[in-house]
């Protein structure tokens, strides 16, 4: 009987000791690396810049005194201007884990991906820029247009950048101001993620299909020149989608008046030939050069108001009227898509717009009816590789099911 009792006591003591050992034996802390630092070695503070708050105030709160703050600011100014902190931007302080809790590193996040590190742990103060690791996942979207491309994508929760990128890819082949009901599209694009879970914007469009006025237009991203490494877009037959001229000098606008030699102009109250195409847009909207060329006029004159005129080659010249501001000078070389001014109401105009005029061999013509020259063609020896490359991508694109927009 006594032996049995002693055994029970022994067992109870043994089990109690095991429980204590289990409690005392905690799992080792998870090692965390971020921004190039082992965060476990620091007291970490995450915060955001308050309205009107300065770099000095932030560091002062974390036990860095004024002489050192001045020294840090001076040392890092080539990499980061500490006066340009913006309210609402997140930052991280890495401080000592002792009783002083003195800051050693300041990390400013410009956006979810890009950040600047200012390290002042020792006398060697340094600053450098970094990027958080990004992963890319291929996504697809499709739709039948009932109103606009942006609406069709928005209904599916797709980032508006995809609509913008599609409009740029097809800028030379499709008139996005004249999309028709029941036009349809399919697109394969990259979605970027931070740490595989946090959405971080859109990457590039890998392939697209657009059916406009029942005519199909394919687009595939491809690097045809290994020297430049520039990614361009070609159709299913290796034809370049880019043209020598953009369809319009504005990214988002509408045509308010077309080229018309018999148009009655309300401003004059009589029939007067309109040898331009008017694109209506809010005052201040950026105006782009539709092709590479040299500025031959940049001035203000009479009914034209502020305008810029560009000679592209011996055949083509363009002009952009009624600008609020001109941003280029005579003799300056401009590239396709470069901002040359902003939309205004200077000269004779009843509303904010840019009047886009187009000369071919010295004669003003309707740019929307011109068969514009294509960009440099793909080299013949590259074409077989390209066609093999896009074959499976085209199959994937064709297999995407079109999604109809649901209306409430």
C-alpha cells in the first residue's frame, strides 16, 4: 500500500516537472529580415509622417540630438533630401535595444516598393535606395464593351492601368475615341505582389486581343533587338503595331469636331473650312507630339492662340493649337509621346481643346483617314523565332472566355 502511494507521488512529480520544462522551453523567436537588416537586433518602430512634421522632429523624438541631425542631413543630401518628407508616408526607425533606445537607422517608404535607408549607427553615415522583393503572376481579363474599355475592366476589379496600357499598345491601330458597342477584348498581364500576397500594381501586358468593328487585332510583347533589349508589340504575323504617328495628341479625350471642309463654325457664324481635328479635354491636360520631329514654330498668333508646329520629315508636319502653355522651343527635337504643351482656350475657341492639324506633302489632310507608315519592321531572320514564341501564347489568349458586363 505504501509502495503504491509512493509510486503515485513519484509519477505526479515527474509529470509536473515535464510541464514546467515544456513551459520554460519556448520556441526560438522567428528571425525577420527586412530592408537589408535583421530586425530582431533592434527596437523597431513603424509610423507615418504627420502633417508638417520634419525629419529633425522625428529623430529628436528617437533620441538623436540636433548637431547629429544636422550632420546626417548634410551627409545624405545627394541621395535623399530630408526636407521632402511627405505627410502620410510610412517610415521605420531601428533603435538600440538598450535603455537609451537611440535611433540608428531611418527608413522612408516612397511607395509600397521603393524606399530609402539612412544608416547612422556609427560615424560612417550612409544612405541608399532599395526595393522590396517583387513577384509577378500572370492574370487575364476579357470583356464585351457596352460603354468603354475602362468600365469593362473596372467591373471585373482590374486596375485602370491595364486599360491605359491597352490604349497605348493599340494607339496606332485602333481609334479609342470611336470604340463600338460589342467590341471585345482579351488580355494577359502581370500582377505584381510584395511578399507574394500584397498587390503592388501592374507589370507589363504580355499579350492582347482586340476585336474592333468585327476586325481582330492581336498584340504580343517581344524583344526583337537583343542589343537594345526594348520590348515592342507585334501582331500574329510579326507586323509591328507601332506606327510613325499616334492616333491622337491626348491620352484621354474625345473628338469634339472633325476635319470638315464644309463645316459651319459657330464662333464665326458662317461656313468656314475646318482643317483640323478638335480633341476636347480639361484645361491643363498634357498634349503629346504624335511623332518624332523638330519644332519649327512655338508662338502665340491670332486665332490660333498658343501653338506648336513640328516637322517630322520631308512629308509630314503637325500643329497643335489653343494651348494654355507651350513647353518646347523652336529648334528643339522631340520624341513621340513627349509633352509639348497643355490644353487651353487661347485664340478663337469656345471651349478647352487642342486643334490638331496634319500636313502631308504641304497639304492639310484629315489625319484619321491617313494610312500612316509603320515603324521599323522585324528582321527576317528573327521572324521564325517570333512565330514559334507566340504560338502557345496565342492559344492561351484564344482559350480565354469572354465575360459580359452585368448591369444592375
